[in-house]
């Protein structure tokens, strides 16, 4: 065979081999990352969004890999597919950085090292990149027969580090404690490690590790000796514990305590994008997820929606009489305003919540005069200083609401009283939103 012919044949073979080596499936949109987000919530959001835009039904199928789904439909008279790969939050960042993912789903905030690595492409901490799609409570789970109903974060750390090994040490049965934990790739694990173990404790080597929230919860519900943690949507048949931090009262995760992020183990669930210059399908999905319809699907999925609702809190014996009088004619909205830097700069979630409060008033035929903002501060060296800080926080939110067409909202500060976390916890620095009760 002539050399030229041989070369052409060789190149043809290489070309064919290259084509065969390429991925067999191209997806119009890829979402990689958190199992907490990707197991149920992300597919529900994708399905809801595609149903608004497509010409037919949306179907789901597996890829052959565990914790992956393909959502398929027809759009603009052609087939399209969206991949959701839920292998852990850290895997999502790697996929976004490699250009494989359009959206990174995460059950923890971006790490400073990740943001720095990505900085030449986009600021992942900016409003156009960081999208809080839901609020979750890190659920601490035990067997339904376990008489233990609450514990402190410190006790939880001692349990998972192996310092407490028998339930009898906590007023429970004489049974060895079996530990169930998420794996190292999980944002749920990162959150637990940060909020519970911290720098004080290290996870006991005997703990069983899981990629799936659901499987972990199901195994705890079958083990009278078990204790584990998962996302709130995966409680299933396990028993939920109330959790306390410092001298604050123990709280069970529910609609108000998690949506307001007062619950000590509450956390935000994120979708990250490479700034605002992203494919239109990804941008549309983000806007859908953040909007009222998307947040309704969040609630349906078992997580906590960011659509505000008005509830009457259950006060315990520690609630001061002055606070009961202050809020006697009000209900509380399930939203807190929190701050990213210093005492007055609203964080990314709070900036979107300004619009949600405005929309809540419009939908329910309420006015800004029905609102009351109550600011709180962490413990300070002087009570007067705490009072001033709490009032400044409430005033900051009032000014921001004014810019969002919610003018002249009443505000006050309540100082360093009624903490929801231990001394020094950033969760204590907050502004609650209260609304006048409807007259019967």
C-alpha cells in the first residue's frame, strides 16, 4: 500500500476511534453536585421549568450510574435532555470549573479556595453567581423508639467523635450507639463537620458512611441503636431530635425555625453559575427556581420554601413579657434578614428576600404599614451597645425595603435578648419581619 494511502487509512482510523471515544450523549443542560439537591429537588425544578416551555411531557430515566437522572422533553420541535448528576457538592464544583456543568448544585456555600480558583471566570460569591434555591434543616435522626428527644450541638459532637458510646449516658436505653454519616464528597457532611464537629471533634472511625441521604435515614429508622444526620427531606420513618446551641432553647426543625434559619442546624441550598453570562436554558431555570412557582416545588419536595407565609410562633417560658406585648397583635413572616459583612450589608439571600416581601404584600392585599421589623444583636460588652446595633440592623432593612417599593416600615431593636444561638453566633444578628394579624 502506498505511503499516502497508508497515512490516510491511519488518520481515518484515528478519527473514527476519536469519535467513538467521545461521550455518546450530549446534554443541553448539565447540573452536577449535591445529592441533597440532586436526588429529588433539582429534577423537580427541571421538570417544572421544562413543562412551562416544552411541547410535551417530561420523562425521566437513569444513565446507568447511581444518583444520575436524565430529564427529556421536546423543545422548539426537537428533542432535548438535561442531566442531573448528584454525587456530592465537591464534585459539582469540579464539574463547573472543568466546563462540564452549567450549574453547580451545592448544599454548602462555596469555599474561599474554590472562589479564588474560579475568580478569573466569575465571582461565585456575587449575586449573579450564587443562588439560594431552598432552605434545609440538617435533621438529626434516631430510631422512633428512642426516648431521647433533644440534645445540644456539643453533645452531638461528643457522640459522633466516639466520646459518648452508649445511649444510657443520655437517659436512653442501655444500647451501644451506632453512627451513620454522609461521605466526604457530600455538602451535608461539610455542613455537619462545620456546625457540629468544628475544630474540636473528629468523626469516629466506626461511623458508617453514605452517599445517599435517603438510604442513611432508612437504615437509622431500622436500628434502635442508630443516630445519623440527613437533609430534612429525607427524614422518612426516623425520629427528629430538637437541637440547641449554647444557652439558647432547643428547636425542632419546622417551617418557621428552618425558613428563618433560627434552627441551629439550618442551612442554605445553592445553585452556582459562572456569573450571569450563561446559556439561556440555565438562566431560565435559575429564575424559575427562585420564583414563586419554583419555590412552591421546593415545598413539595420536602425542603423549606422561601415564599413567605405568616405564622404565629409558639413562645416558651423563656420569652420575655415585653416581647409578648410587642408582638401581641402580630404574626411572624417566615423570613429573616441577615448580613454578609459587618452589621448592615445584606447578604445575597436577603437581597432577594426584599422582593419576596414586596410580592407577599401585593398578593395578600397588605400594605407596608402592616409590617414591623425587629432587629437583634449578639451579646455585647454593654446592653446599650447591643440595643444600638439591633436598631441599626432594623433601620438598614427598612431602607432596603424602601428601595424595593415598600416604604415607611415601622422598626425597633430588641438588643441582645432572645438569642437563637450561642454567644458569638452570627445567627443572633438578624432582623425578624412581623405583620399585623388580620382582624376577625
